[in-house]
C-alpha cells in the first residue's frame, strides 16, 4: 500500500481520473458504433427474393436504397455519440471545472475584502494543490499580519511610560514592520 | 424554530462551466462528426460497388445483403471506433496536459506569493479559461502587493520622525486599520 502524499504535493490530476475518463469514452464510442451496427444490420439483413432475377434486381437497386439509410444511421450515430459524450464531458470535467469556478469566487471574495474561510474542495475533485497553495498564501499573509499587529501592540504598551519612550518604541516597531514588509516584492 | 424562507440560500455547486467544458464538448463533437462523415463517405462508396459486383457475378449463395457486406461493414465500423477513440484519447491527453500546465502555473504562482513574490506574472498560458484564471490570481496578488507597499511606505514615513504627536497617533491608528484589512 502506498503512503498518502503530503498535503500540497499531490498530483493536480490523478492518473485514475484520466484512465476513468478514457474508459468511459471507450464505452461511449463503442456504444455509438454498436448502435450504428444494429441499424445497418437490420437494414441489410432483410432476406433477398428467392428467384435468380429477383436477387439480381434487388442487389442492383440496393445501393441507391441504402444511401439514405446509411446517411440517417450515421446521423443517428453522430447525434447519440455527441449527446452522450457531451453529458460525459460535463459529468467528468466538473471535477476540474467546479474547483476552478469555486476558486474564482474565492478570489473575487478576497479582492472584495470580505472575510474568508479556508478553501476546500470536494473529496473526489481534482486540482486539490490549488486550494492548498491558496490557503498557504493566505495563511502566510494572516500570520504576517498578526505579527505586525503584535509588534505595534507591543510598542503601544510602552505608552504607559513617558511620551518619548513611547514614540521611540513606536518608531522602532514601524522600522521593524517596514523591514518585514521588504520581503514582499 | 428557524424559518427556512429566511435562511440564506446555500451556494450551489456548479457542474457546468461553459468556458471550460464547452470547448471540450465542441472538440469531441467535431471528432465524432468528422469520423461519421468519413465512415459514411467510405462505406457509401464501397456499397455502390460491392452489391453491383455481387449482382453481376451471379452464384447467389447468400441469404441477405448483410452476408455480402458483413466484412466490409465490420472493418469500417472497427476503423470508425478506433479512429474516433484514438483521436478522442489524444484530445483527453491534450486537455489534461493543458490543465496541468495552466493550473500548475497558478499553483506555482500562489506558492511564490506565500514566499513574498507577488509581482512575477502567473503565466498560465493562452488557453482561454486558464488565462482568465491566471489574470484573476495576478489581480489579487497585485492588489495585495499594492496594499503591502502602501503599508510599508507609510510605516517608513512614520518611522522617519518629524511628525507632530497628534498626527503621528492618527496615522498610527490608520496604519493598524490598514494592516487589519490584509487577508481578513
């Protein structure tokens, strides 16, 4: 049994997901071809007339007769295969499209300045490292914010002493914060 | 007891994102339609010959037209399936590669952001949905960088001194408020 992968280092898209998609596509296309075969089988398997002349004329006239049947059967195949493949695409790709859409909402929420919670996707969703990377970024920002506010609060404590000490401590705290902020570029 | 009408609507999980799934659906549809058209063209052409040849040849040892065209049909159907499935598989692999590339860049960009790099562009590529997503990430990062730089310059200006105590206190409190607004 393989060990669970560390958070944030997992694959963006699992191999199982890709194989599952290919397998479903295979079944889907096989079904479409099967339906096409059935239509053509029923069109072609009508018994030919018993006598020689009847068979001759039937075979001679079969090609023009088969042309619309072939066209309609291919059309039916195309419509069915397109319909089922579209449904399959929507069903399978929502495991990528859903998280992507959710991340877009989260980014909009972040930009609007609204309070945010940790982002998490559904269990079977793909692109999980995206949520983990975003959470790490926001976590780092929050950690830094708390550190800067703590530095300021610490400086404010000195205001219980004389004014000059308070001001000196505050200016020292501000220099420290400015130095800390220098890592952002 | 809570009135369900007053409860906020739970956000719906969206399964359909036309910008992402739409092009994939269209690409698969194009493959299927192209495969069908090629199949129709080939089989129609062959049917025109094979039944005429069988009629002329005589010795009708078959019960139906299916007995004549069975092998032809089987090979062409197998070709249709193989062609459509293989092309579809290539498309799936391309989609997966594009997703890995686009989202991989976004993940790298967010990881770099956690390390303080908020200015390097995400560069998710030119594929519509990922490009738009990368732009959103870049917009969020650049806004964060702008507010961080503003805080930094304000902190540096206050630390430089030469400000009256009243103004200093006022700007100190404003700075605290500004810091509180980062990643609320």
